[in-house]
C-alpha cells in the first residue's frame, strides 16, 4: 500500500494534510509541528473627542442616508465602497480610499468592519415631548451589553416601536459595537435618555402609556395584560431582571408564557417576542 503523501493523487494528498493537521493539533506543546498560538487582538485608536466610529456595510449605509447624522469622514476600501451602492459624489463627507489594514489600525483587529468605517457625531437623544403621537415604547432598565442593546434596537425598528428609553447611567453609549449589532437600526428608532427611570416611567404614565414590566415570575400572562392604545414595555438586565424600584413603578408585571423546558430567554429575544405581541394588539385597536 502506498503512502497517501507519495501517491500523486490530489484527493489522497488532501486527506494526508488533514491527518497531519490533526496530529499537530494533538501534539503536546513544545514539540516540533505545534501550531503557533493566535495573535492577541490589537485595540484600535479612540475616535476624536465627541465623535464615534460606525462600521459595517449596513450600519454605514443607514448612517449616510440619515439627514440627522452629522458626518466627518468615510474610510472605505474600493470594494466596500462599491458594495455600499451609493454614488461617491453624493456622500456628504470626505471619502478616503484605504487598505483593510488601515481600518484595522483605526478600529482594532476585532472590529468586523467589512471594509468601511464612518466617523460621525453621536445622535442627539430625543425628548418625551416628541412622543405625542407615539403608541409603542420600549424601556430598558440598566441593560449594559451593547450587543444586546443593538439587537433590541433592531427588533424595535422591525416592529415599528416609536422610541427606546434608556438610563443615562448603566447603559451603553453609542459606539461602533452597538451600531454594528443594531445593523442600521440606530438611525431609525428614536432614543431617549432619562436620569431617573422611575420618574421616566411616571412621565410615560402621564402621557397615557400603560407601563408593563416583563418578569418571569409574574402571575399575569403578557398577552392578557395588553390593554389600551399606548404601551411601554419595560425590560430588565439579564440575570438581575427589573430593579425593585422599577417593579414598584410600572402599572403591571407580566410574563412571557413559555411552555417548554427552558423558562427564560436572552433579553433581546424576549424584547422581540414582546414587541411582536404588542404590535399585534395595537394593530387590532387602531
């Protein structure tokens, strides 16, 4: 029987390479052939004071089309600029054609930039006075993970929420990570900051909103708790849930009915289900 490495067959050579790779992975450290450890991630540079880096094709495309966004400069590879499908002459800020390594140095090697980055100002937060025609609001009680908040913003946009309310402290600031997770939703759903969440909930109640806090231990089912024509859904951080003060301030506590073996969800998944149910209720009452 001939050895695969000497058989001359491309297929045999492929299998031989796989076997060698398997042996190398299982060889004790220090022996010849041990694979090199992965390089540690390299952090990026901080953006200029008061600015943010937005990156990723969907994120940047949405920001470029938002007239409320103040833009400073766009860094893009030639290929990424073509994939944006926007006329370069119509881009309302200076454009620099760069190599991917330039973006890695600006944003860090862990940023999934897809060849494009936009330096811009953060969006200005909205005010409660902007909610006069609103019917569906999402309130986040100290949810700090930018990936979760970004995913929640995406669901809020998909289900036509009128605003997302967060606390000025213990909430992620606008950043490239949050914007990438939101995949363009940051430009579509108004965001509001409150210094005191309990006072913000009381203000929502004065504006005619029924405030419903999601709590897995609540007696009421969420869908049966939905009444009225203006809803504010309140979600707490994973693990901690709603804070005691928040639980005591909302009009109702309700749970998402989950008949399966797992009785809890990631907060962004819970937000999507609650928004879907609330949107259906409001559609029926319109």
